[in-house]
């Protein structure tokens, strides 16, 4: 009996062992889902480090000391000096370089206005924009002080957007231009000097515009120390306009009249130059009177053969000339010229076609080639007394 119980116990233990072995070696059959997890999972153990790691992250490279150029000085901003203006009797003339900001890059002409007025014209050779306006035009403002009228204009540069982005490489620039005029003048026998007020981006100043006419020696090099001539001598005249920091000017002589007293409105009188720069004397008398070829815009020279009035025994004459200055950037035209007659009319600058009106009326434009030179300044300038003596007989 005891043996039977022992056999039954071993059989039971063997069945349990087989059952457990079946579960340990169980593998799902084909077609069963993979979501079923095995009953028993292997437990992983964390491996411990028995020795410290010898590898380390590399150190960042050392920063190099910056190298600076010796004696470095940052650039000091300076005014571009790209705007100039001249104030006339009733108008203002403004020139603005297309390199308005002094950066070497020209601005668009449409971006620059004078009180909202666009440029009157553009000089492509000089790369300048020309603005011309009457004193009451282009949104000018008039201020009055105790002794001056002040007309203020604003030259505005409003740059167009750059490309399609939101960047800018220039900003709006506004430049005030002022023309000062005296409210009161002292009346005397001497002529008043016209006033020119030039302006730039950096500063404004008032300066006078000076005309002069003088006699030169025969070689045209020096002022003539004597105003005594013999009949048939050449009287050589030098006409200049003194220039300062304003735009370059061209001087011309509109007319000249000779009288026996220091008054150009008396008689007898001889108009030997007129019609806006036509020297008639050579055409009327066959003399060698003429303009010399022009070598510079602010100087004009001409010669007239000495003469005297028929019924005047003293031989003293006074010569009064109307001298004019215009912007040199303007063209030589029918009202701003220097023409002499020698087998036809010739102009001192070579623009002979503008002399065609000398035989008519240059102011009416009947034969004029006028192009308009903008603002101008005129003044009567006199030289004398000049004494012309009879040439003695041999």
C-alpha cells in the first residue's frame, strides 16, 4: 500500500513538471496574434562599471585675440556739398547734383523736388538737376524782418522703395534754401551792387556779385595805367564777374554807349555795342573792333578803335556798359552772346548761329535761337574819363 501511494505521488509530480515545461517552451502557432505575450520574461540586470571612463569631450578652441588696424579712426560724416543756389531779382535757380548724398550713387530725378515742383531740366553731362522758380512759386514761404524780405524754399529728396524688400539705403532729406532781399536802399549817384545768396547743404551765406570793366595794356596782360589814347589806337576792355561759392557764371555785355559826360542818357551819344551783345562798330565804320575768343566764362575781352565826337574839342569820352551774368551751364543764345562783325557775324564762343539776329531785333526772337539760360544778373558799369587825342603829323 505504501508503495502504491509513492508511485501515485511521483506520477503527479511528473505531470506538473510536464505542464510547466510545456508553458516554458510555448510558441504561438502560425495564425495566432502577436499581441499575446509569453507568460515568463527574462529579467535584465544593469551592468555596473568597475573602472571610470577615460574619454572626455574635447575642449573648445581658444578664442583668437582680435587684430585692429593701427591708428584706426572712424569716418566723420561730412556735408555732401551737392546743392547750390543763386537768387535773382524775381526768381531762384537751384542746381542739385544727382549724387545728392555724396555716396557715388545717383538718385532718381523723380525723387527730388523743389517745394513739390519737379526739376525744370536735367544736364546729363554735368549730372545735375536744374530747378527754376519765381520767388512766389513752388510753395515758398515769405518772412519779413525789419530790413529784409526772406523767401524760403525746401528742396526735398524722398527716395523710392528699394526692390521688393523692407530695407532702405537712404532717408528723406530736406534742405532749406533762402533768398534775402533788402527792404531799404540808400539812393545815391553810385550804382547799387546786385546781391547773390548761395547756399549748400552744410551752410548758408550772403555774398555780393561784383562786375568790373577796365582798360588793359596792348598785350592784354595788365591794367593800363593811362586812359589817354591817340586816334586809331585800340582801347582794350576787360569785363569780369567775381565768382565765389555759387554756380559758375558766364558774363556778357548787352550794350555800350559813349558820351561826353558821365551820364549815358545825354547827347551826343554813340551806341557801338547793343542788341544783346552785337558789336556794331566794325560793321558801321569798318574798324577792327571785335570780341576776343572767349577763354573763360567769367571773363570777356573786346577792343574798340579809339574815337572822339566831331564837335567836341576836349576829346573826353565816358563809356557805360550794361553787363550781364547768367549760369554757365546754360547755352549761349540770342540774348546772351558776344558777336563781332568781320565778313559776317562771329560769336566769341564759336556759336555763330546765335548772331543771325544782330541785323534785326534779338529780343523779339524773329531770328532768335534762344534756349533760355534761367536766372540772370545785370548791372551798368562805367569806365572813364578816357581822353582821345589827335595823332600828330610827321
